C-alpha cells in the first residue's frame, strides 16, 4: 500500500524547470535578505527598470522620480554653504587666509563669522616658535612612514551587469514569448512554433539574457534557451560562433548566480546536438578563464549541510562537471586545450 502511494505521489509531482527553480530561490533570498536587489540597483550592480511602461522620461522632463526643482535648489545651496563654512574653519585653524579675506579685512565681520563658525575666533598672531616658517628641517619632528598595503586584485569581485539585448527586445515587444502563470510554477508561452524560429537571430538574443537577474527577463531567457536547445536539432551547430560573446559576457560578470546559470546552459548546449562540443574547442580561450578562477570555489562546510547540492548550486562542483562534459564530447583535442587554460584539471577519460 505504501509503495503504491509513493508511486502515485511521484507520478503527480511535475519536474521543476531551471527557470522556475531560479524563481523559487529568488523568493527564498527575498525572505532571508530583503532589499538586496534594491541595494544592488542603487550601487549600479544590476540595471534598473524603466521609469514607465512606455520607457524612461526625457532628461529635461520633471519626472515623478526626480526631486523637485525647489527642493533640489535648496539642497544644493545648503550643501555649498556647509562646504564654505567647513573650508573657512579649516583656514582659521591653519592660519592661512585667502587674499582679501583676512580677519582684519572689513569684508568679513568678526561677529558674523563667529555666529557661523562657532565660538572659536580668528587669531591675528602666533607665539614665537609655534609656526612652521623659518624652521630648519632637522629640528622638525620626523613624520611616521605610512605603510601602504598591496592593492586588491579583485578577481572574485562582482562586475557591473549592463542591460542585455534581450531586455531591449522584450521591452519593445519583438520577442514571441510571454509568461504563462500557473498554480505551481510559471511556464513560457510561445506565440509561434519553436521549429519555425530563425535560430541565427533569436538564439544569441536569448543567450544574451542569461546575465539578467530580474524577472521576467531572466525567467524568459533561461526557459527560452532550454526550450530552443531541446527542439533545435541541426539548427544549433551553425549558431555556435554567435553564442560565444554572450556566454563570455555572462561569465565575466563574476556573479556566482549568473555563472551557475550559464554553466547549466553550456552543458545543455553541448548535449543538445552532435559536434557542438567539438565546435566549442576553438573558443576555450574566451570561455575557460573564468572557470580557472572559480574552479576551487567549493566551501568547506565541515559537519554542516550544503543545501545548494540538491539544486546544483555548488560552483566548484558544477565547473568540474562542465569540464568533464567538454572533454567527453569535445573530441581528441579537447583535453589538451582544457589543460592549457586550466593547468589543475585532470582528465576524466584517462585511466
């Protein structure tokens, strides 16, 4: 009875697609880390959305998102006044005054400056031996050497993600896709048959959307790529050279979430049709440098549980798996080219 019950349950549960899985992870991250994507937008890490359904407002137009002119002028005046007062207080402490602005000058009343700067007043003189003029260098106290630390290389630092061509085409309504909302998971709805699509035109555009991190752009791009690779057949191989630049751009973002998504798409690309793995071998120099950087990105959890293994989110393990697929389907020249770019890689086919 129990076996039959489990079989019924397994038959009713549908497989979650890669794009729908990204949406679930995104919702979970929104709970444990709210405001993360908003902060990334403010820092310029990910592109912002349009200001209206019809696009951005003109620069000379007073849009609702821009501050009012009156408030903006007040803020600028307050900022300039604060900077001027800070500069005058610094000049007062050092004893250096701009020409025509000495404390004896009638242009700067002492009472007005006292109200602005505070209780500290200007000094017309200094005691003997307290100034720096005329003193020899040997009698001056030795300055402490400033220890300069080496600069940070930033190889693992996230790069700024620029808006993709997929976003531009989707906002213009040029892509034959839309989101189909269901009870369990979202799906992609194609307005035309996938077999009738021009892969030379659409497949590079969908690959360019792999670096998006917001829906519906990311969902439609990832789901559309997987659907086109499943039903592409012989149309995929001639388009491989046009896919290298979008893949390289996505990997060079150094964003681990984008890299994981791109690695899964690369595996599906190699397994989609014959000779695709061999066609990728000449482009290893453009694709594999980021693999070499994050190859050892496997955190040591100790006795803890890595919940990312269930959803294949481990970056280091996913890179090893992708390299093995490259070697298996890349022909006889695949291993030597992988070894040239990633010296720590060991063959999975040699005994």
